[in-house]
């Protein structure tokens, strides 16, 4: 049996199963079942995704081939994104077991959490641009509720802003899809590519691409479409912030944008690559400059998400095999170190009840696991060796130089220097120095939270092995094959018929 539908069926089935647990009268029993179900669902997805690395495949839903039917397609670009989505989801679910003690209705939290995971997996696998929108909305609606989960004024205001701007994004995306359909008479990426591959894109496709870039740009929180993110991240529970930054803005934003743009402009990649480079260049620098002035730890991390999305967009915009590999590698690395940083922020809030760095200080003395894993994540995001962020940023710089964009390479280096300055501030005010009197009685967070942070910190230290030639060929190189040569994607999606 083809296992691709399980990436959607498992989390959806688990989410609906959890919704029935309200009939259990014992609150502890209901919470225990919710925790176990969420953990098993995320674990199964992680195992499935890792097992699929290096493989390709297609599942024709309803037994009908495209364009009549809808296909789920696994290729060199979608497989590693699926793997990191499952991995981050598992870690965030485990972290939530203790962290969500601060909230009520945890079985509802995990139902929404798993629906968001199902939506992200659907985005990554679908070969139909309208169904990409459907899965995107499934993930979005779940994330609205999760951002507002605390139901306090800050959470509700942030969720409302997120809802409004997501609605704007949806309008642009649907308009772009309609224009693409009007020009190609198809919604399948395979037949869209076939319709456009014979020559340069016409005015209708340029207009469609413009709408899609705005829509996906909002989802990816690229400058100037980022306004929802600095509010949503601080308001959401920490594991939700980790999911939003770690995987959602990538799958619903940069992944979808890159996938569709490289299909629409297969015959003229210069336009798509220029747009990605421009968005990436601006986001990279503006995001880190805005982060430098923040004292709210989670808001600071939110602006760094904007900046790091800039690095990823810039790398894909170089549009060379090495640039694609660098962009995918940094996408995977960012999912790990940024998720860790948001979990660190959640651990601090769990014990100190504050996000303001000025109210902290010396916390390494009482929260050593949180402090030292935060140091690892800070060095990773700043691109310091030997951690994973160094290797992917180095690859981005080399790709920019080889592509003839020396000034972009220098721009990326400057962004890393400013990122290091920003996280030196975090370490200085939160973890180093003398422990404040009011913080001397706190202790390290519970075991599920510490294990989650340690696991991600270990990944930050070892993910450089993905550049070992044999591993790189399995995990990273396949993305360049299908993005720069969409005919390879078509052979997978159609079983070689077209």
C-alpha cells in the first residue's frame, strides 16, 4: 500500500479521535490520552518521513490519474521538508506535555495541533495548486486558534491580525490560481508546466505570479508582508511559536512559493530568481535590524524568523544547483535551531513568567539546560562553527559568489554579524551575569521540556553531516534536480507516462 496518504490521514484521524475524549469524566485520563495520541501520531509521521528520504513516489487519490484526479507526489524537494516537519512536530508535542499545564483543554490543543500538521503535510505533497490552497487553509485555521489559545487580550488581538492578513493572503493566492487556470486551463502543476514550457510566460502568468508572490510572501512573513508575525509569535504558546516559525512559514510560504514559481517560469527562471533574490535581500537585513532593538525575547525571535526567511529566499533566488541545495539546507537547519530558541523562550516564561530580557539575568545558574541549549541555538543561527547554521550559511555565500553575486555574499555575512550581536544581547541579559534576587528560587523545567531542548541542541551540533557526499545526495541534491528540471517532477507525478 502506498504510504503517502498516511501523512494526512494519521494526524487528521488522531485529531478527530481526540475530540471524542470529552466524554471521559476523569480529566487526568483525558489529558493522558491526548498526550499519548499526539506523541504517537507525530512519531509515526517522523518515522514515515525519514523512511521516505531519498525515495520518490506518487499516490493517485481515488485511483484517477492527473489531470482528472489529484495526486500526492514525493520527490527530492518534498521528502526532506516532510521529514523535518514530522521531527519538529514530535519535539514540540513532547515539549507541550508539561508546558501546556499552564492552560486548560489540552485535548483540544492537541487536536488543533495535529490538524495543523496534516495541513502542512498536504501542502508539501499535493501536485494540484487548488488543493495546495485547501491544505494551506486547514493549517491556517488551526494556527489561528492556537495563537489565540490563551484567550487573553494579547492572544486574541494577535490572532485577529493574523486572521485578517491571512485572509488577504488567501485572496491574492486564489486570484493567482484563477489567473493561472485561465491561462493554462489546468490546476495540476504537471500540466501547468507542460502548457508553459514551450516559451516565455505571457502577461497573464506574470500577473498571476505577482498575486501568488504577495500571497505566499505574507504566509512566509517576508518583508514587506511580515506584519502579522511579530504579534503572533509572542502571543502564541511556545510550542506553537516553534511550529509557526520552524515549519509553517516554510511549508505554507517559502516552499509553496518556490515550487510554484519554478513551475510557472520553467522556461525563464531569470524572472522568478530575481524576485526571490530581491525579497530575500531586503528581508535578511530589515529583519535583523528590527530584532536588534527588541527586549521581548519572543518578539526578537520573530523578527529573526523574517531575517532567516530572507537567507532562504536569497539562496533559492541564486537559482543554481548549489543555491537550491543551500536554500533547502538552511530551511532544514532553521527549522531546528529556531524551534529550539522558541522552546527556550517557553522554558524561561514557564519559570519566570516574563519575556522581557531586562527582567532576567544569571539564569544559567538555575536553568543550566535551558541556558546552554540556548547558547547552542544562538551560535547556530548566527552562523558560528561547528554548528549547523554555519554550514548552510557558508553554502549560501559560496553559491552567491559562484552565481556572480559577490555583493549578496557580503550582505549575507553582514547579516550574520548583526545576528551574532543580537544573540550576544540575549545571552548577556538572560543567562549571564549575576542571578537576580527574585529568580533564585526557580529551577529547571520538567523532563519532557528539557529532553526536547537537548535533542534539538544535539541536532544543531551534528546536522553538518548532511553535507557528507553520500548523505547529501539522498537528502539535499534531489531538490535541485526537480526544481531546475521540472520534467523530472513530471516523470515522478505521472509514473513516466508524460
